[in-house]
């Protein structure tokens, strides 16, 4: 049955059903490939270049907030940029070269130019002995220091008798923090928030995967009519979300549902971390969506993680959960060079996008209805709503959906309530709504 236009979310249902998951996975992975080389941090030109590329695909409002601006209990930090960095041996060979991997320099490293012995240099060198071919990712955002990350094999090749030429050509100056957001207005002011962070350098799952899924989701939702307004935030982790919240308290009150997208491209099963509320509508929707997909994991809220910590802080207490595959810190490649283009999978990325679209479809379609013939069961046969097949297969499921919708549609129970209680697929309930509405038995409350 084709859903009529008077059933909320009908266009998104059609959009989801028409999605070519293979082609979409290739598109999502290709976007990650384009963004991968950029050296990003919490401020600076890497963030700007990333937002410029995103803005070429979706309408993006980019805002610059000056260093020193008070934002809640924080202050916008100095802007960091880097043009080059290396460690050279006595022959002038670059044994560590920032141009080979932007992970080689600790993010926010202060500028340095010195000649050092290995003993002097060693406190500034970081590797992973258990994974000798991986480069770790480290930061020094809020304390002025410097350092290099390298593979353990590289570290072991250093000569204790050598004098090394060390250079980090970076700057820490009064500048700006850069935020990007895309807003898709709906028929209502109430908003659905999608947030991802754009502060990580060449790391694919964490979090270019979230960025790529958010961009395609915004592009798709821009093509359909929407009940809710959708807001997509592309911000540096922690300080970006805090800054956005500080500058937008007048907007925050309109946010009804939200998801942080992080680590959504690996081959693990879909994982959802509940909002602080625990049983908010977004929590219930994701529980149903993931249950329909098979193997999955649902975790309780904790104040450790990504920007849900800011959105769910008690002063805001927004209904924002986290959609991941393997959560952060739970895969060995996390925050290392092994989080590369080969680690993220087009099929997993497309599956995450499909999950987001299904969740949006349910949020859009979660409406309360009123049974216009509430006294007794209306005669469905003469309205062509009862199958003459004797209740086998799909017809039985359809009839169950019809009866559940009629019984629970008292103006107080929405479709999510009915889906949870009946254990029927949300899409089947929407088809029942369409049929009952067309038959004059149901009206939206």
C-alpha cells in the first residue's frame, strides 16, 4: 500500500525505500577519502577547509568566534595552525615528517626549533609498543607543550649518539574557533539535532564517518517535506558544542530529539547510547529501529564520551543519544593511524545512514490519532479492510495492525506507544493508519 500524503513521514519512507545502499556506501567512503588528508584540530585552517568542502554539498552557516570569548565555564582558546614539522638526523634526512602523516605532531604543539640529543628528545616522543607499526594520535589543547607521535619501529631506529634537528613550524595566536551548521526548516519549530565533531585529523572512523553520514543525511532530508526542523552541527569536540550551546540558548529550547554521530563506519554491530533521560522518545525510537535490524547493542548513558556530555548536561538536559558502531575506545585502532581508509567500510556507512533515515521516519510519523468510531469495533469488512484470505501471512499482520491502531487511538497514545505495546513493525502501523484514514475511521489528534 502506498502511504497517502496525510500520513506523516511518507516522503521519508519512500526515500529510504529507494536508497541504493551500495552506491550510497561508495559515496560516503569517497567523501571520507577527500577529507582524510586535512590536518584538523579544535581551531584553525583545517577546520575551515573541512567546512568549506562540506559547504559545497549542503548549505552551511559558518561562524567564527574570537579567542578569549567566554562560553559557559570555558573560554575560546587560541587558534592553532601548522605548516611543517620534522625530525632530521645528522645527514639531513627527515626521520619523522609531518607531510607523511599529520598524526606525527601532537595537535596544538607549540612552535619549536632545536637541536637535541635522543635523551633530550625522548620525553617528547610517543609510540605504541603493542602495535609497532601504528602512529598514536595525541593532543595538548589546553597546556602549551610540544611533541611527536611515531611508530614504535621508528622510535627503535633512533640513534642514542645522534644530535637531532627538531622543528615544529606552528602558530598559537589570538584568532577564532569555527563552527558550521546546516538548518533545514520544517513545518514546526521543534527540532531534531544531529551533531558530529570536525576536530580530528586523519582518522576515518573517529570521526570522518560521522561527518560523512551527516552530510548525506542532510542532503537527503533537504529533498523532502519535513514536520520537524533539522539542525546539523559540524563542530570541534567539547569546546565546539559548549560554544554553540552558549551562543544559542534561545534555540536549545526547541530541540526535542538528537543524535551524536561518532564511529559509525566500522564493521561492528550498531550501538546506541541512551540519552541522560534514558526513556526519551529518541531512546525508544532507536531501540525499535535497532531491534528491527538484528544484532545490536544498547548502552546506558554515562557522562563519558562525546558531545552528548554537553547536550545532556543538567542545565540543558536535551534528549540526545549517541549512534555508533563499535563505540569509541572499544576498538584497538581508536586514535591511531590504523583508523584509516581501509578500516571504514562502505556497507557499514550506508547501513548507519539507513538507520538514521529509519529513525527520522519514525520521529516524523510518530503522531497520535483518534478513532472516529470508538464504540465497539467498526465493521472493517464492508470497508474492504478485512482480508478474505482467512488470516494467513501478511494479511494477518495487516489486520493485527488495523486492530491495534483502532484500539489504542484515543488521542493519547501515539504510534510509538502502539509499536512498543503491540510488537508490530512501525511501518505496518503506518500502513494501517493510511488505510483507516482513507476509510474515514481515523483522524490525527
